[in-house]
């Protein structure tokens, strides 16, 4: 149980950081920095690279990440870890929290004059009903949760030493690339990406706490 304390503390600290970030965004504290980063990315954008970054966006799309979470649920269930399979609840809870924020926090995304076409996703259909609000980045949040959980499970259960050693580095690379992708395509402000990263990290830590929870031995 003591091994879980740092993660629980981490969840609390990140929760406070997320609230502080929300207050700062509401107060307009990130407007200048957001615009500077967006303009820099707009200047760096190359038409020839656009399809590549649209493809990268699919890694954090609602469709693929949901499929991966159901795949993880099925795998854990069939492997005899029925209660552990419930870890996917953190993914859907975070999705609900993201939608709540986008419905209630006024944070319009980058203007069309600089934003590039994002990777095709059902989440694009929701953007209109959300009033164009973009905090936090759903792609960023989902990427942290899904690939973080997959890496955690592979590290614990894979029979392959190579897979175990590569799991975390691969997840980190995907997360970093997704953060750059959101900014490069100018579909999110830098503060949106940070928000998605923090919210995803909270859910990921909660998921690992569940997977590592103490289990009472049967008599």
C-alpha cells in the first residue's frame, strides 16, 4: 500500500495544478503565450508534411483510442484479471470530464486563419455543439491515458523482455509526438495541450493505482 502513496499524492498535486491552470485560462493569463506558440507553428508549417501529421493525429483520435481500450479490457478479462479490466473506466470518466469542461469553459480554439485541417475523427462532429471550445485537448488526454496504460500492462504482463523494455519509451515518444502534432497543426493552443496532458496524467495515475491496489488473499 505504501508504494501507492506517491501516486495518490501525484494525483492530488496534478489536480491542484489542473484547477490552477483552469483559473489562469479563465483570467486570460495564457493568451499571449498561446498566440506566440501558434504563430510560430503556423510559420513552420509545410504542406508536404500535412498528411503525416494528420495520420499522427489518428493515434489520439476517439475511434482508435476507444478500440484500444476495449481491446485492453478484453485482454485483461480473458487473462483472468476480471476486476483489473475495470481500469478502462478511467478512460471514459476522463472523456466525460473533458466534455464537461468544453461545455462550460469558454476557450475558443485557434482561428481558422492559422488552423490546419486535423485528422478525420468523430470528435470533429462534436466541436460545433461545444461552441468551438478547445480546453483541454482530447487527443492529448486520450494519448496519455491509452498508451500509458498499455505500456503499464505490457511492462507487467508481457513475456517478452524486449516488449517490456520498449513499452514505456514507445509510449513517451507517442505522447511527445502527439503534443507537437496538436501545436503543429494549430488545432489547439499550447494551454489546451498542457491541460490535456495534466488531465490524462491524473487519469493514468488513477488507473495504475487501481491495477496495483492491494488484493486481500482468499482464505
